[in-house]
C-alpha cells in the first residue's frame, strides 16, 4: 500500500472508526459513504494533501473507494 493510500485510509478510519476499511473496497456500494460527513472528509483530504477539492469534484466516482480518493488527490496535486 502506498503512502498516500495509507494516509487516506487513516483519515477514513478516524472519521468512521466503526468501519473496517481494510475490508471495504466500494464505499458507495456498501452504503458506507452515505453516512460520512462529506464536508469533514473533503476538509481532511484538502488539509492533509494540500489540495483544493471543490463542489465539481464531489462526484460519487471520486469517493467510491480509498483508491478513487487517492486518484482524485493525485490528480488535484498534478493540476495544482
């Protein structure tokens, strides 16, 4: 697991300690993402990775899994 994915997993685990994210791959499919405070999640991603995720990025496919979040953050860093 790469460093960024480990950081994303840590953020997810801090925000939702009741979910075993090692077993959850598709957050939306499992209904996990529905119970997230998306503002907190985006804020944590922005703060931890120095990116600016905005409303246009709040698409389900960008948050469907930790891997998708890593891809979004990586893309935002490259564009930044």
